[in-house]
C-alpha cells in the first residue's frame, strides 16, 4: 500500500531531481522511493562500527597525533 509523505528539500534540488527522474523514465516519486529503498536495505553495520578497534596507534610522538589517537582509537 502506498502512503503520501511530505518532505522539505532545497529549492535548487527539485528541478535537478525532476530532470534525473525524466532521464530515467520514472516519476519523481518513484525515483525517491527507489533511493529510500536502497538506503534502508543496505546490509551490515556502518563502516565506523565494522572497523572500530581494528586500527592500532602508530607510536608517533607528536601531541596532535596522540590527541587524535586517544579520541578515535
């Protein structure tokens, strides 16, 4: 079953999106629906969760590196 949805987007994006839909031979609604379906169907955890904890500090001595390593590793 289909349902209506009100979405607010940048005014400059609308004509470009309509042009893209026209070029693909689909309606703007169908283009958006397909993009959303692809977005929510992606399997697996996000990139950041897949790689978290797999990188080890390189042992550099500068303070900026140490601060970034503490924050992200």
